[in-house]
C-alpha cells in the first residue's frame, strides 16, 4: 500500500515495492488532496492556538434562545459531526444562544464522533468543534471534552477484568477494541489541530500531541495480551505518515532549526522529537509482540508434537486436546496476521519462526492398555512423586511471568550475578542445562536494561549489598513469639494516596490470605510484577514468611507464589527459606508446648517449598537430620509433618532418592529401638507409609458391558428433575426383549441406595410411567421392593442400615405415585413395630435378637416412611388407621431404652409435627398400654357384626345384608386413592356463602343415595352369581351319561366326574359364603337336606360328603377340626376367592364412580361456561 506524506513535513512519499505503480493522474490527485487537508488542518490549528492564548470570541449579533432550536442543535451534535451536518452546525453555533447547553453538548460529542467514518467526516468534525472551541473557550468546552475522551480511551481496569469470567472478558475486550478503534482515529485528528489538552498557563503549541502520546502509552503499557493491535493499525493507516518519521529520515540540522520558515511552508503539526518518541514507543511494543509470537509458535509446535506422539502411542487424539489445539492455532494465526500489518506500517521486520521439528522418539505403541490405565498405574506405583495429575499440575505447571510482565519490570533493582548465586538450590545439578537458558536470558536482559531510561527518566538501579531477607537480617528481625502477622510500615512516612503504587501494594499484601486458588495466586504474582522494586520485594518476603494462625490451607498457595516470583526475583525465595530455617532452629531450641501449631505450620511450609524446588536440598535434609537425631516427642510431630508433606517427593525424585531412602531406614531403626507412646507410633507409621506405601496393584474396576454402563450412566449420572423426560424416553427405547437389558434395568430399579437420596422419587416416577408399557416388569420390581423391606427386618445387619433407609423411602414414594395401596404401607408400619417381638407386643426391657431395646433404627425407618407418604393419610378411614398406628407407635417408642438419642428424638418430633401437630406422645408405658388395649377392644367390637354368624329361617337374607355392609366397608378402606382425589376436589371452595345446616342435610341425602346404590349393585351381583351357579349345575347334569343305555364301566368311570347337586345358599361368614357344593364354613347354617340340623361344634368346619346309591346322589355333613390341614387349606382358598371377588367389585364400582364424576365435572364446566354458578358439594 502507498503511504503519502505531507509536503509541509519535508518527508518523501514512499510506496510498497509489491504494489503496482499508480497512474500519474491518480498520484497527483492524492498529493493535492493531502496538501488540501494539511492546509485545512493548519488553519484550524492556528484558530485553536489563538483561542488557547486569547480566550473565546463571542458572536456580536443577536442570538436565538428558543428551546426548540437549541434542543435541535444538541440532537444534531448527537446524530453526527460528519460532513453532511458541518455547514448547518457551524451556522447554528454562530446564531444560537447555547450558553445553557454547553455541558450537554460536551456529553453528546463522543457519540457524534463515533458516527464519523471517513477522512472527510473526521476533518468536518474538527471544524465543528473548532467553531465551538472558538465560541465557548477552553474552560467550557476543550478541557471537559479532553477529560471525557481520555476516560473513554483509558485501558480497562484489571480488577474489573479479574472479577468476570474468561468468556465475558473476551466479549468485553472485543467490544472495547471496536469502540476505541474509531474513537482514537478522530481524537488523533483533533489533537493535530490542537483542540485537546490541559489549560496550562505555559501551554506548548504541541501540547495536544503530548496528550495523545500519553493516551497511546497508557493503552500499550497495560496491553499484555496485545489486544490493542487493531487500534494501532487503524490509527497508523490513516495518520502514520503524519505521526511517525520515516526510518531513513534524520533530524533537522542546527541551521534548519534556526532558519525562519518561508511564507509558503505549512507549520509543523508534529515535532521531530514527538515523532521519534512515538516511534520508539511503538517499536518497543512491537518487540514485545515479536517475543510473544516466537513463544506462542514454540508452544504451538510443542503441543503439535505431543499430539502427534499421543496419536502414535494410543491411536487417537482426545477431543478436548484437539479442540484446545485448534483454538490455539486460530488465535495464533489471528495474532500473526495482525503483527504482519503492524510490521508493514512500522517498517519493522517480522520475527523468524523455526520450522516444525518432528519428534525423534516416534515408535509403535504395542501396549494394549489405554492412556488412563497407564496413568493410574504410574500414580499408584512408585514411579511418580505426585498422587494424581491435578497435584502434578499444581506443583510443576508454573507459568512464566515473562509472558505477562515486561522484562524491565521483572528485573528492576536486581543484580544478575547475585540472582544466579541465590538460584543455586541443588535441584538442577544433574539436569544442569535445563534452566540455564532462563538465567542467561535474565542476565542478558539485565545487561540490556542498564542505562535504558524508564518512563520517569531514571536509569535501572543495580543491587548493592546483601539481598533482603538474608539469614543475618532474618535472625535480627524475627520475633520470639509472632503468632500474628507483623504489619510492616512503608519507608515513606507521608500519608499514601489511594491510587499510588504503595497503596496498591498494600492492598495486594492484604488480599494474599484470601487467595486460595491457583488462578488467584497466579494473578497476584503477575500483579506484583508491575510493582517490582527492591523495597516491595522486601515487603513481599516478610509477608510470605509470616502466616495467620490456624490457616493450614495457605502454605501450598504461598509456596506457589514464591515459586512464581523466585525465577526472576530469587531474593524473595531465599529470604523466605532463610526466615523459615531460622524459625525452625528457634522452635527446636525453645521446645515450648504452646508452639505446637507454629511448629506444624513451619514444617508444612518448608515441605511445600521443597516440592516447588525453592527450598535447597541441604536445608530440608538438615531439618530431617535434626528431627531424627533428637527423636523426642517434640520432633516426632515435626518429622511426621515433613514426611507427609514432602517425603514422597524426596523419595521419588532422582536427585534426593538415595538420601531419602537412608533417612527412612534410619527412621525405621530408631522407631524399633526407642520406646515411645502409642500415639506417636501411629503418627510415624502413617507418615512412613504415606511417603513410602507398600507395593500393591492398582484397584481393578469391574468390567461391565457397554449397555450396563449406559444404563448406570442414565440412573446415576444423568437422572435429575430437568432430565427426567429425556431419561424416560431413552429407557423406553431400550431393547426390553433382551434378557440382559431387562436384568440391568431390574437391578437399577431395585437398588435405590445407589442413586442420590434426593432422586429416589424420580425412580418411582420412572416406574410409574413404565407400568403402561411394561406392567409385568413393574410388578417384579414392586415384589422385589417389598421383599427388600422384609429381608432387612429379618436380617437386621448394621452395615446395610443406610441401604434400608433408601429402600423404605423408595417404598413410600411408590405409594405416592399409586403403584402400591395403603394396605401395604400400614402392613409395613405395623411390621416395623411388631416383627420379632413375642406375640407382636414390644415390652420395656424385653430383649429380642432382631430388635434390641437399645436399637433405635426401626424408629428411623418408621419416621422415614411417614415423612415420605404420611401426609396422604389425613382424611377418612386412612386418618383413623394412622391414628391407631401412632397410638401403638407410642407404645413401641416407650419400649426402647430411655431417653432416646438426640437425633432420634429430633427426627420423631419433626415427623409428628408434620403429621399431627397437636399430638403429644405419652411418657408412661402403663398409660399407653391401657390406650392400646382400649383401641384393640374397640376394633374387635366394630368388627363383630361383620364376622359373627347369623342363623335366619328365611334362607339367608341377613347374610346378604351383612355381606353388602362388609364389602362396602372394604371398598371404603381400599379406595384410598379415589377418596383422596375426591377430597382434593372437595377442597375447592365456592365464593358464594350458604346455609351450613342445609349443606349438611344435602350431604346426608347424598350419603344415603350412595348407600342405596351400593346395596343395589351388591344385590345385582348376588343374583348374577346365583344365575351362574344354576347354569353351571345344569350344564354338568346334562353332560352326565347316566341313561339306561350307558354301560356299567362308563357309569363307574363317570362317578367321580359327576357334578355335585346344587345346595341352598347359606348366610355369609367371615370366610365367605357357604355356596360351594363340597364344603362350608363352621357355623354356616344348614343345607337343603339338613335344614333342621343344629349348629356345628365350635372349632370345626363342616364338609359335605358326596355318596351315591344307585343312580341317586346324596350328601352327608362331616365336621372337621379347624386345625386340620384340609380345613386350613379350604379356609385359605375361600379367603382368596372372596378377596378376588371383592377386588373385582371395587374396580367396577370405582370405574362407575369415576364416570359419574367425569360427567358431573363436564356438566359443571358447561354450566360455568354459560355463566351459571355451580355449587359443589363434598361426598361423604
């Protein structure tokens, strides 16, 4: 690209050799346009300089003060100061009375400047602002505008950037660069015409350029990431020829400087000294950019080499590593393109980048193990000094401050020779060449910085004398007892300004105890690099040497901070080590018992510095030797802490392995030969095996099929409230026909203790949703859940207690989601209180193997179950059943050893508070026992009408009524979920008030109607049963070959296959009706042939014996004791049949009631839609 220079500056027009030659007419037009712009700039500059010197020039004519026109002018300034608004704005400035709107105009100027996009717009904006400057003067316009533009062009605050996330910081930086890129371009145009700057009495004619230099310097000095390159490129493309001097141009000769300018020569906009200073500033900035490009390129090559080796070794590159490499490559390419543009504009050479060098250690990996398995084996064996990868990164991946802080600041006030001497810690003796480059770079940079002026014009001082923190000075400064950190005053006794460097340093030192993360401590090291002076290093050394009490978490982070600074400021590391070493000697000599915490802190700090290779080898082994030689109670604790902190590192590091083995052998012998307390023996054993664990294999993980791992991932990792629907869909997509998949799913659904306790209800929701598609699977899971609860009661193994709590919680959630009924919940509640006790009655002091008096775990199980689903039992018969159980639960609690443990007592109180806030458990066992006996007696009295046999002469109508009543009661007990839904509907209150007595009468009428309906349905069911029995008997009689033509053999063969004669239906019994032809219950009334017979003896069951005489079949009653096997089996069969019949009737009745409710709700909705109020009534 061609770069044209101003004619008045005496510079030549240069062109890029790669650009095609321009046409003569085009080149002449460009030169004329440049000369025209320079002439306009010179005229504006002269006008502004006159205003700065003589003040504003107010207009002479009458001014318009109308609000409308003045407001329109302010709006015009905000909309833009470009060429299209220039003439109108200048005209209005001369005619409007804008004295009251000057401040508002100044606030609108930056927004108007941001809308300028071309060179003509920038010059037009300068003309408009020059007119304002001439009208209102510097104090009203230029000075406040300068402050406002300076704040908008200031670099971002480091504190603000550190407080936000990396992604947000990147977005904010991109927005700032885009905003400041155009603003700096137009501000530079205003600086060329001397419109900006301070209002000093001795103002120079080029003060605006000095102000612009300070703005650019502030932007570049704090730009460690080189994010401001686009701002520089935009500025230099537009005004580079004006602001910078060509590389081959020389300064003016003394004769040229003293010669008077000719009348045709334009004034100089930027002096040669200002151009040269800006050129050096940009060259220094580009030098830091060159070094960064070289480092980034080397780092990128190293990462590429590692990826290549990983691919050769394992056959793949992990996705995160590949993404990180692609991101780094894209960032480097962007940086490289920007640096090329900047180098071309500054006429500076680009750095030479080394070509990619492939790794020489390339080979085939025949190891079948994965990289993760090999890493686990390395860390678990005696190969590596670190416990895991995160620990290794913390101690080894220490960033280089040179990447973030300029070298002149890192080496300020340091002596390279002394630094090299202090850096000799003994860790690099065998690998001598590894860190020599850093020392050489440090020395070379120090030589370069000698004599180079800093910003304030002072040369870099050299270090003289001993470094701060030497053993002599440390011993003099250390206090005998300094439990609290010492407040070190600054050398300057004058009060500190809030924004001064000393005040910022104090803030940094005060924040150190709060920095307990790797990123935070790295940021503190970078921040200290900008405050690096000899005095500040001494303050940092003293702060790091002292630590708060009871802050055992700080030594690792303080040691990392010392390691970060020690590479370029070794006097800090040596000072801290000397301080701790002298403190160790003092503590060991005093042997005070109150210094136990200080002794532990000192040993831990030394161990952490050792792992960062800051503490010299001879210092740490001297401390170990002192502890081993003494081997008393005071030194055993210190020795244990040293071994636990850095013992493993010393044992598994090449430079110290042999010496550490000898120290451990000496420790083993001392332990065997010395009689010490058991507590100290335990400390030594733990420390010894921590740093030198016995050989063992890595823990082998159970190998699972991929489908099982996937299912475990769904349940244990992915399942949550937000992902419930997604997990359900994935479960439905499983191959349910595969027995293996079904087995894994069954294990997942029946082991609720493996998932988070708060997600147990999600497992019940999944099971509820799956019952529509896989009902047999759901039944198997429910059976297993019930079996797990019973198994826990029967075994009562302590190690499974937490598992049993999860199972009981799961059991309660199954009821909440209508997978089991209330009968199963109450059965489990009663079994918790009665199982294992003689006669099901817990008594105080009565020992049972399954439920000892001091075993309170069943109370925890009951509270867990009631907390899960007890809130559902708050109405109707379920509430009465829960009240009865709580009465017995009170008895069970009093049977345990009193008083109850605190946690059990609190849990019981919380459960009762949630279920029955007004219920208070009794404290006397006798009182509770009487209440329990009364409860059982009342239950037996209520059950007597339904279970007592009634003999009536008219063929069993009373039995029918009894059956209807009992079935109705059972319906009320079993339809708990339906009643709960009805109760939820009944909770909706109508706004219209009515008469309470009238509502109660309506409820009674509805209850009677419902009872009649149930009785009618029971009568219909009875008649249907009779019709079925009659038809069945008829069919059996017709199928008998008993005619005359039948042979004797057929008659004998069919004798046992013949159906029984139809007997008269008897009354209902507790075990069902006596309707079968072959048997009847005890005390069941009479048969058709024995209607006059009396009642059977108590404790017997009547059977009908079938006999045949000729072609006539007869029956004979046989009374069998109730304890006989045939009686027990018959009674069980009758109970099962009756329960099944009742269940079917309940389903039919519930279905009819739901249909009625749906019709009623639809009718109510239709009436409400028509505007008719509907009064809802609760169902009794």
